[in-house]
C-alpha cells in the first residue's frame, strides 16, 4: 500500500518560488513513475509534471521552463521546484505515483488521469 504525504505549499507573490515535497512509503514497484497534478476551483485536474525511475521527465506546457520535478529515491521523496510563479498557478497540488512505464505514465499525466495513488494535497496560492 502506497502512502504519499505532500508538504511545502503556501502563499507567495507572483514571481516568487516554492518547493513542494512528497514523502512516499510503500513498495517501490508501485512508485516507478511519480508526478504532480493540480486542481483549481471550478477547473479540471491538470497534470503538471512527472518523472520515471530512470529520471526521464515530462512537463505540461504551462509550466515548462518554470517548474522542475526531481526525485531522491534514497529518501523516498519527490520534489517540485516552482519558480516564477503566476496567479494562474494557484491550485491544490497533489502528488501521485504508479507502477507504470514512463510512456504510459506520461500519457496519463497529459490527460490528468490517475497514476494509481494520490496524496492529500497541498495548497499553493499566488497573488
């Protein structure tokens, strides 16, 4: 059973930075691919970024060049460094994980679909 616990959200002014963390526990084969999703009020869930166990990454066009996803497998932790934040980045951010090959994982990310496991979310507000 996989558990994901996010932290690092908060309020920041436009142009600022935040780093989200996701502490994961459970069988490693269930966390081959990990990612970040977000959902703003009244909007559909959006895949933000994903990374597979080989370090291959994929980003939504809206965050390319501003956000960086990384993982530290020794610490069982996923990160999302968010720079140059914009008001439209305001949303609840969710950590996700799944035992999926990178290609299929990225397919799901691009469609905002479930990778397998979700965290409870951490709020990001940009004003």
